[in-house]
C-alpha cells in the first residue's frame, strides 16, 4: 500500500464507535430498500419524458432496470462475503485498495448527502400544493424535515427502522390506490402526445430520437436510486450474510413492479407533455378527483420514507469512513443509543443548505452522478474479487458471475456519461467535490488510517491470505 500509513487504535476508540447489533431481519431490510427508492416513484422520474418522450424513457427504464437487477445480484454476493457498515466502500477497499475504497465511499456519500436535499424540495412542493399549515415557503418544510427525522435517527436504529417501515407501507398503499384510479383514466394516445422533433430516429414514440433514450437514463435511475444502500445496515442486522442478500433482492422485486406501473399509468392518464414538467405527477395525472387528493397526501409519505431512510444511509457511510480514519474520526462517535451523532447531523446541515436552492432537478442529477460513479467502482470490485479471490467465502453467489456484473458495469459507465449530457453543470459540480475529497485523502488522511477498524481488517485479512499463497 504505497504511501498508506495505518495505526491501531485502542479498544476505547472502537467502543465509542459501536452500532447496535442484530436489530434488523430481512423483512426490515427489504422495507429499507424500498424506502430508499419509493420517492422516485412519486416524483423526479417524469422529467425524463422531456428528454426522451415516453418511448425513450421506457427504453431507458428497461436498460436501467436490468442494470440495477445485475447490480443488486452482485451486491448481494459482496454483502454476504463482507458484511460491514461501509457497504460499497468496504467491497471496493478489499478489491481496489485504500484509494479505490475511498473513491467509492466518496461517490456514495455524494449521492446520499445530496439526494435528501432533492427530496426535501419535492416534499416542500407537496406541502405547498396541499396548503398544509398555511406554508407557502418551502424552507420551513426543509428545516422541519431534517430536524424531525434526524432526531428520530438519533433515538436509535431499531426505532428508526420501524418508523421507516410503517411510512413505507403507507407509501406502497398510495401507489396501489393510484394504480386503481389511473386505470380508468388511461388513454394510449396520451403516451405519445409530445411533438416529434427532427432529431435522428425521431418518431411519435421517440419524439427526441435515439439520443433521447440516452438523455433519459439519469431519470430512469430515479426509479431505483439508492437501493444499493441496503448493505450499509449489515452491522446492525441479524445474520447479515443471509439476511442482507434476501432483503436487497426482495426490495428489487417490489421496485420492478412499481416502476412499470408508475411509468405506464401516470403517462397514460396524464399525458407525456403535462407529466414531463410536473412536480407532482401522480396527483396531476388523476386530475381534480377525490383520489388525487388521497394520493397527494399519501405521496407525501412516500417522499418522507425515502428522505428518512437516506439519512440513515448517509450516516452509516460517513460513520464507516470516519471510523477507519478516511474522514475526521470525530464524525463516527456514537451516542448512548448507538447512533452516530455527528454523522447524522453534519450531512444534514449540508443537505439543508443545498435544499434552500430549491433546484430539485439539479440536485437530482448531482445525486445520480454520485450513484452512477459508485456503481462503476462496485461492479469493478465484484469482478476483481471474483478473479483475484475465487476461494473467498461467499454464502450467496451472483447468478451469471462476472457476466452479470459486467453488464451492470457497462450500463453504469454509460449512465455516468449521460449525466454530463443532461446537466453538465450538475456533473461538473460533483466532479469538483469528488476531486476535493480525493485531494484530502491524498494529502492528509491516507497517513492516518485505523488498522483495526472492521473494513481495514477485512483488507488486512485478504493481504495475509495472499502472503500465504
């Protein structure tokens, strides 16, 4: 590990950085996976209609669904072999070394720190449209959301996951109500009501041509964004080598169904043109009906579910990076309820500041950039570990092996490029932040890694095994 310096911390250091063990089973983890993503069914994906039309977004959604399915199967294997709170960072640390591990953890942290800010702007739009509490300025909503839900997380993971599970169940009921109501308003002509342009390959189904399919990819990602966060709960899970793979695969199965239902029924009921610029597409697709009001209220639960659960995700990713010394170690200290206090609060303050911009679409694209970059690195990690450590214990093995994760890798690379195509400002902003994190590691923290943190010990074990061969 050229240029990398590690030291061992005391038992007291690790005792101050302990998460609560054995809290979640696979059902709670499946709920967590759905919770991460479900806000994407209620808002955000529809902006892809303005980039690719219904056909372009539908094709992009099929490609991205395939990528996420392959990604989830790959992560199920990695999480069964390396169950730790670092998730993708832990996997990449073992496969790609400290630089690759930190790069992956940074990309994930960018995604999870920015995604709640984007969701907060959507929550604000919902609250304003409902006229709740007479609020006409979203910043009060953003502040309340961060304060309340960070507070619940500080009370302990068991309580937080149970609250999240209930909110997610309500949000799923909302999607069922929407689907039943939207079927009666469905008109196939609405799917293709965007005017056809003169782009190459343009048609009524692909009004923006073949390039529109590529441009729609970042928005199709919103249907599944953040499901990869399930392994972050590994240290707080009972029998993680068994329950984490089951939880993430079950969550993906649910999300595949909701993706198809929402994309087809929302566009068919409300029209592609109208839905392409709606901040509240499911509600507007149902028009001025009683069901629209019901879905509007329940839709708020969907946004809250994702907001709430992604706070959990960013705190665990930051906790793991801090505990191992990649980021300031004070950020990983846990409270009496075994919740990482500053790892919850600091990204929350940053996210609240970003939410004040009110630029939900811009923030969404920034989160997608971080996500897509992390997918590239995690799938490379799976392939490297399969090649380099074929005998590593893997309680779950990815069907198709590196062919499956290789497919996910290729699509993830295209998704990274697509973020520049859709919004180069958002992608460049994230690239600058990413570069600053890597500079911090190169100039400072790579000389201060904690050798006896769980993630570093996983890597040390691999190195020791290599020496014995």
